[in-house]
């Protein structure tokens, strides 16, 4: 066996480095345990030898060794601390781990240099339609009909579909090389979601059919070519140092030119991330963010930070199922649009019920998770419309469809950035499972046959997204002021009850209306937007609204409704009266 000469390496850059006549590996490790680089042959994946770090090759808890005359093309490596093997946390490329559920990867010494061929589109928050998805689950089912199911290339094939909906920006659940194998008392489980440690610098090999770096870069390029963005979720552990987190984010921003990050986990260095110059034009999404603590009294150079609005989800779900005393909260959510950060609204997410299950189940059905249904939230704020699970009752299914439309209208007609969960647009179901993290199967996989079965819902959501994108009154850059500050005779936005200019948010009311005055916003041709009147009724009985009179020469007409036929609403221009059916939402436009 060949014996290699070693010397102390350079401590200025962690991870592997290929030098002129050597290869070095710099890593932080437990000072109380012996540390070594385990060398493997690249061809046979056979362990060849251990190269130990002498104690004098340490500064603090960081070790660095240079191995002379080692051909980096012929060898792979892993690290060993005491009796435990582990991957170098700074490794940039992995050979292996290409099969989901099999962790046989070894580190490479080189750093990939993939080419992203199109520049970022730099879409403003107010113009975005976010779409949250899991790379594997999105196309893994055979019904997706992609050539490479469950991969970055499979997702790339679906870009025309996503554009057809009106999506501008994707958020990927962890797509770096996370460790999907979880050992529990109930046995080994496969973690589909990825909120666990991993090789943070490496695109997940099992999400690719070839070179993961090239495939991921190809996905980013194709999205950018289609004027779409890619945002990645990263879940960090409390033990991850701030400098490590910063280096991970900078690496993906520079190497793969991705458009943003949703940064998750405990002890996240929020202020450091938000003020990092290299991330100044990169979108950053946090669970919590205090602008005053980060910016003080100054304004950010660019509004690149957004905050996830979980209260929106819970309050809108309560309103959807007709809970009382919700109008004050709902009205605030509809208009909430802070100046220094964006806010991301969602009514479903990766956790909890899908949209279809939200209107089909009143309790979680997580039996297949192997934890006696003790996992997952018990606070779903859902309503099954009168029948638990799949139903053959026509009235139940009609109501469920209308409730799904209502939910999406509550989301997409609110001022914040809307985020849609993958498959909600065509009624995807997880059979009542509200915590499908370990369901690497058809419970989590999208059944694309539902797209045809639920085409009415799909086309409705397409129309709704189109309405939002075409009319800035629904997605303005700045918060509404609720007064007539341009002296046009009407405030930019106002709330109404059954009678114009007379709303009542008492606890027993479940209906109200919103008037948007188009004179305050300019559409694409620089002319004023239209006036819109949206009537919300989550009461179990119908109500009659009398909107403000439209501007001279114009008249109100219904342009979108969650109901069908007589349930779509009836407007009588003579009486200036809009009849809104029980549990439905109607949008009128003055033209």
C-alpha cells in the first residue's frame, strides 16, 4: 500500500482543496477524538488507507492536512472521528447517494463549476406567485409522464405546465444532499421532506439521473429562460456555526445563481444574513424578522426580505369553516402589506392538510406513519363539509369544490405574496395524512390524473391568478392607506357591509365586502386600473349586498365567483343589489 507524505495544510479555507502538488482537507472536529482522512479508490470504492491528523496540525478545533502527490481524479474520501465515519461538511461534490434511501456516497476533492446560462429575472415580491414543491414527489408518480421521474430534469419538463398556471417562482423543499434515512423505534423510515442535516453544498444526487450539479444548473437556467425564479429551503441545525451558514448561502447564490432562500431552523443568524452584501439582491425568507432590529431607522437598500405569515393560514381556515368573530382578523390579513419587508401568505403548506383534505377531513389520518397517529398537528381548523374523507354525495362534493375556490380566493385576493402548495390547483389529496414526511409513496406523490378529473378547479385557479396579475389593485407595492389621498372621490380601499360604506365586524357576522379604487394603481399600459368590489360570505345563508355606485359611465358586472349557476351570485343593476350565495365569494368589476 502506498504511503503518502503529509504536511500541515492551510487553515484559510475549510473543506477539500486541490493544490499544485497536493490535496488538502481542512475540517472542524472533536478535539478529544483522533481524526483521519479515509481514502477510497474512485474506481472500486474500496477503502485504501487512513491518513491521521497529527495534533500539531490543529488550530482551535480546526484541523488541516495536505497530502502530497495524490491524484484527486483517482480517489474519494470520507472523514473519521474516533470510530465514526462522516462526510466532510464542506464537500462540494459526492459520488454515490444516487439512489433515494441508500447512503453510499463518498466525497470528491474537486469543486463542480456548472454553468447557469440565463440571468436571474429579478421579479418584485408584489408580482410573484410562489409555488412550493418537493422535487421527488412532484413527478415521481408514473402519471406525471416525464422521462426522468422524481428528478431535477423531471421538474424541468413541467415548467410549461407551471407557466400555464401563472407561477412565477418555485420554492423547493430541501434539494441539497440531506440524509433521508431515519432510524426510529418503529424501524427505518425514509424522510421525504429533508429537514435534517446533510451535505449542504451538494445538489441531491438521488434527485438526478446523471451529474447532479449539471442537472440542477440546467433547471435553474431553464427557469430563468422562462422568466421564472428558483428559491431553495435550507434547514440548519443549532450546532451549525453562523460562518458555515453564510458560506452555504453564498456558495449557492454564486455557483448556481439561484434567486433566493427560505432559511429554516433554530439560532439562524438573521441579521447577518439580511445585511450580507453578497445576498443584497437575493430573496430571503424567514419565519420571523424584526426590521427595526436589523435596519434600525434606515430603509433597506433593496426590499429582499419576506416573512412567512402563518397566522394568515390559521385565521383564513377558521373563516372558511364559518367560525365566528373572524372579520377583524380576516380584513387585516387581506390588506397586510408592510413597507420594509414582504409578507408571504399561504393557506396550505408542506405540513398539515392539502387543500383538498382541508375540506374533506376534520381529523388527521396518520396511521401509516407508524406512530399511532400521535404525530402531526391536531390543530387543522378544517371542515369536511358533512362527510369524512371521499364522498359520493353530490351536495358534499359541490360544497367542497366551492370551499376550495373560496380558499384560493382568500389567498390570491389578499395583498401579500401568495404561496400555493403543489397539487392544490387540481385537488391533490394525501388521504387525510397531515404529516407525510415519511411517505415516500403515492400518499405524497402527485397523481397527475387528478388534473383532468378536477379540471374545473384548475381552470378556476388559472383565471384567479390571471385576474390578480393583471390588476395591481390586488397586489400593490405599498400598503393601502384607506383614505382618499389623491382626491378622486373614493379611498384606495374601503370595507362595506350589506349597505355601502357601512360595514359591521361584530362577532356574529360572517360577511363583508371590499372596494378597491383603480385610480390609485396603474396597469401595464400606464392607465388607471378598474374598480373592483369583492363580496365575502362565509355564512351558511345568503346575503344581499348594495355596492357603492360605480363611476359615471360605468356599471358593475360579475367577473369571478366561487359558485356555479345560481350560486355564482346575481347582480341587479336597477336595484344595485348583489345576491351572494351561502359560503361563496363574488368579484365585480366596474367597466
